[in-house]
C-alpha cells in the first residue's frame, strides 16, 4: 500500500484484515478469509484535494458550544411527498442513494426530481445514464410531459457510465444536481473489475462523494436492490452516503412508498406515498386510506390496522387465508410482514389462545403491497388468522392494533390517539387496543368505542362477530 507509483493502479485489498495483493484470489493468504478481496485504487491524490470545506479550522479544537451550527442549504424539489421524506428538500452537496427493485420506478422518480429541480430554479440537472440511451430517457420524459419549458432546457442527459468523465462534465456544467443511473453500471477506468463488482461500485461512489462534497452539488445514485432486499453492491455504500431512500411496493400494483432508511439531514421516519400512473408517479391525495382495499362488506380473514409510518397514520388491511394443509408440512406464506413474526404469532395463538393452526396452510398479505415492520401489527395479524380459521368476520368498521408478547399478553403501541383519530376520520367507530396504554392521558376520538383488552384470546373474541359467517360470505371467500 505504501508503494506509490506515478500512474494509478489497483490492488486487491482484503476486507477482513486489510492486507493487499496484486492479483485476485478466492482466499486471503494473510488471514485465510474467503471472498474478501476487493479491487481498490491505490494512490489517489485527487481525493485528498477534495477535503470538506471546513477542514482549515480543524487545526485548533473548538469548544463544543462555540462550534457553528452547520448551514444546510436545501433545494425543495416541489414534489411534496418527497420533500417531506428528505426533510424539506435536497441538501446541497449531499450524496443520496435511491434503492428499489428493478422496474419499481427509480428512473421515473428521478426524472421527475430532475424536472422539479430545474423548474424550481435549483440549477440545471446532469442526468448520467449507464443503463439506457439518451433517446430512451427522452421517451420517458415525453411520457411524463417534460419535453417543454424548464425541464426540457435544464435537464442535461448524457449516456455515460465512467465516473471520471461524469465528474469532468459536472465540473464543467456546474449543475445543481447530478443523477447517476445506476451505481451498478458506473465504472472507474483505473479498475479492472466489471461494472457492478464491489470494487467498482465502491470506488465510483467514493469519487461521486468527492464531487458532492467538493463542489457542493447534490448527487443522487440509483441502486438496484437484490432479491434478499439489500442494496446490491457493497453494504459500505449505505454507510458512505448521507441519505438512503428506498422505493417499495409491488411491481404490478400501482402504489409506491418512498421511505428514508437513513438521513443525515432529517428524520428517517417519514414516508411518501405515490401512485404509478400513465404519467409517472403522482402523489396520493389521502395516503391514510390509500392502502385500504374496497370490499362489499366484512370478510373473514380481513382486519384493518391503524399503523403509524413516522408521524403519518396509514390504515392498512391485513388479509389472512387459513386452509387445511398437507399433513406434516403446512405452508406459510407472508408478504408485507416478517414471516418469522407470523410464525411466532401462530405459535402464540396455539399455545395461549387455543387457536391451533399447526396443521393449516397460512397465507398472509397486506393489501396494496405495503410493507410494515412495526410490532403493533401483531394483534391485527393474529385476529386475521383467527377470523379466517373460524370463518367469522371482524365486526364492521373495526380496527385493531397492539403488540403481542410470548405469553399472549398485549403491549401498547405509541401514538394511539393519532392512529385512532385517523381511523375515526375514515369512518371506523370501534377499536380493539391493549388495555395498558403508553400515553398516560389520551382521549379517544369522539364517537369511537375503544375496547381495551388484556389478552390475545379476549381480543379475538371481542373482534369477531358472534354468529358463524353467513353461507354467502363464507363461500365468496373460499
Ligand atoms: P422505471 O422508472 O424504468 O423503473 P426502474 O428505473 O426502477 O427500473 O419504471 C418502471 C415501470 O414504470 C415500467 O414498467 C413502466 C412504468 N411506468 C408507468 O407505469 N408510467 C409511467 O409514466 C412511466 C414513465 C413508467
Ligand atoms: Mg431504471
């Protein structure tokens, strides 16, 4: 590593012990770890030049109280749902990673972002695409109605994947925003590895970070998400960037959720809700009800949960289908919720509430393609399972929320008042909640009957209608 030569070259550096080698090998000869060698550029003087602008003051330590508050110059994009997730707009000089599965709408969103910045007077936008040709980007722009006015003028498209050249163009054009679509196609000339390899992705991202910090330009990287849900390429990318946004949703359903899983310049709790339509992503007018499925009436296996995404209540329908399964190996399928959590709830239902599902196939789904991680979804999931098994629907206009413990006890959720107020606004007038509440003083919404229950068994009994489902409803669901 210490040998410095005039021309840039690469080494293969072990990510476990930092030893470097001239050639790639499957196993590190120093520490014995497998598949840890990553191609890395050595001797890179440019990076030192582009140190953050405050570095001159680092010579002398400053008393914490006397440290200046950082100025965070933001440029609002003009897409309310996205500005909200970012904490008020794109921060100048920040590096943002936008992740999502192929086809979810990353390029579409970023072209709309580019148009927003150009329209809002945030400077021009350099859109570097390594995935498509400039003509293909134009086709998409035509579909989005962006071939006139400020976007047509202000968005500068280049079909280029080599980071050095992208940076050169950016330094010349001085745009307000650079979009790199995608980081998996980006390469640097000094490395031998193919686009998308760990070394290429990381070095490209590092250089683009220099561009962002050094020139004060916001840089957005598009990243494809692999099947297991992680951002493809090295995990280190997530540590490197300032903000990680992910676009979620089912590819063949219209709703899209934009979430910040990391944000150095704002909260990570906010979500933005969009709908993919004929003209790109449109903001959803009433996100709280966006994920509610339309029904003719109550159906067994369906429960409405007032979830909280950051500060925003979103009502979501939990759907369960329980059917007698093959002996020995029942199927368990869950989408939108953690399958391990569902397995745990099935066990708790069996042991603590006498609702045995051990020999049943279980299918669980959140309507609208939403993914919810909060534990408050436990109770609605459990009720949905019981409802389907017993073929008894949940009472009409009823919501349920609460965490379930291993003993079948119920634990409170945060923000109950806000959740129920939103449910009441959307016409629900009955709520099943844990008896213990986290907020000491809270007032249930006017006209809402709040049923505080102490155990899972009690919750199920209070939630389901007493009589067996009518034949017509039952057969319609089965
Ligand atoms: P795209 O942004 O290319 O996805 P990604 O960059 O994440 O791979 O968009 C993918 C899908 O969105 C594609 O199947 C077409 C659809 N789409 C619309 O439905 N409406 C539109 O206006 C646009 C531009 C795309
Ligand atoms: Mg794309």
